[in-house]
C-alpha cells in the first residue's frame, strides 16, 4: 500500500482527533472529581497544542482538496468544531457548579462526536 502525503495527513488528523478526545475525556473526569490539575499548565498546554494541530491539519486538508468555505461540509465542520472548543473551554473553567460544568462538557462532547460523524461521512451536514 502506497502512502501519499494526503493519506498521511488524513491518518495524522484522525490520530490527533483521537488524542484530543482522550485529553477532553480525561480533563472532564478530572473536573468531575474536583481535581485542581484540570487547569494545570501541562494539561492546558497539551490540550491547546493538540486542538491547534487538529484544526491546522483540517484546514490544510481543506485547502489541499480546494474546498470552499461556502461548502456545507466545511461550514458545518468548522461551526461544530468551534462549538466543541467553546463548550470545552467554558465547562473546564474554575468556579462553575458541577451541574452547569457537566452539561457544558457534555455539549462539547456531543459537538466533537457530531464533527467526527460529519467528517467520516456518517451524517450529512446541515447546510
């Protein structure tokens, strides 16, 4: 099997997405357990780096395939990914009640899963 640059970027993107999901779940469990390390510099750094790599590899693939931002797939994927980031950032902030933080965290998880289902073409985009 020959690996082209496109296949390698796509495989890397999937691996990074898995790592982002793993870190998100670990941080959510730490938040529910009340661990102060959920917002440590290491956790924030790893989470931020992986999220940026995921976004960058997605943008790279979009440009490599000459996709338009007006395309429904691209627009839906970007919006749902941004919702994942926004819900995740807010839910993991210190000072929220566990109920509110849990609901926001679950919304972020749902946005991530929706993004993955759109990207894997299991679901069709809204637009």
